[in-house]
């Protein structure tokens, strides 16, 4: 079936302050989980959904992202001459993908990053994937969201239930269940726990329509002095219906140190080459520290 969502935006211009000093000169998006950088997991997720065109919103000190998805002639020749075909195939598995890169000159927030992609998106619906929100490769969250869009032709944002004490870290929705998904009534960016309308937090997967650009162009800075996508979506509610889709799988906040470590452990335990030895190490380590 031909997909209606052919383009994906990967915002990658953030400063990565939660991982300093590691991210002082290296992109947060290139931090590895086992043997692949965060952004590659996001790209592979998009490919599995039939998405064909990719734009990365970059900033200063992000050149490593472009290099990662580029060819590496000397490395490829060395692997080829050494007979390391498996590794050669692994580094070339995304070589057929064409990427566009747009520089966000100043980190003015997620809403502004998406606005930078307007010339690439034009008048098509599109996906937004935040690479530091890592979902288990077996989770079909984005595929399900695309199916909802294809049925309803409305923006769809991913949701996760979080503890009430953590709602101030997220955009939060007020909504009502409608046929297995949430019809959103309101959105609030980073509310205090006592002001949050629910514990349904917005996480880093969006299916958006191009009319969001008209709003983002006029959007005033919100929380943190940034152009917040949540604020723009709140304005979009005055024009059209927006739905929320609750994740049915595991999501890791890999932009947070604890979330990153959890993802690393869980992904390593699913890696055929590492799982047995790593599990044994973890069990032994727990016994030593108990």
C-alpha cells in the first residue's frame, strides 16, 4: 500500500546539555546504544514505516551526523580487503537513503526546528521523530500512528502515561477516548503537577499536517523562551481535530542519563552476540553489590 507519509524530520540541533561534558563537541544524537547511534535507530524506524525522504535539522558541531550517513571509502575498502563482509554490510545498510540537512542557526526550540523544514516538506503531511525518545525496535508505534492518519486525515501525536510527579518535563494533553485513541481537547507545555489536566505526556513521535507552519511562523516564545511545538498544536486545535495515540510498547528517554542506561542494558540483552555474557555479568554484579 502506498503510504501518504513519505517524509520525516529529525530535529537534531539541540545542545544536549543533560549529557555534558560528553556533548560539548559531539552530537547527542550520535551517542551509541550498544553499537548504533541514537539517530540511526530513529532512521531505521522511519524506513520500516515506508518513509522515503529524510531531513535532519542540524546545528553547530553536528557534522558527525552527516558523516555517519555518508560513504566511508577507506573504511569500506579495509573491511572488504579483510573479508569482514558482515561489518561492511552493516555500515552500508543505509547507503541507499538520501538525506537532506538544514541548519538551525540558533537553537530556538522544537517548533522552530520544524519550521526550518518547511521548504523540504512543502504541502505534504510528515512525520517528526525525536531520536532521543527511543522505542523498542519491536514497537510499531509510528506505523500505528500513520494508519490512524490515513484513516482520519488529522494530526496524530504519541502519548505515554507518566507519573504525575514527572508531568512538568513534558507537554501534557487533556482529551477524551474516541474509538481507541484520544481526541485532544487541550495541550499544555510543562505544567506544574497540580495544574496538569492528565498524566498523558506527549513523546517524540508526531504525524503533522503542513498547516502547522502557518502557526509556527507567528508563534511567540513559550516555556524556556523557545518556540514550543505544543503551543502551536494548541492553536491548531482551533482549526482542526488532533488525536493522541497511546504507546503500546516500551519507550526510553535516552536524552536522560538514567533512561539512556536503561535502553543500553535492555538493547544489549536482546543482542545475540552479547546477551548471554552480559546477562551473566549483570547477575554477578548484582550479587556483589547486594
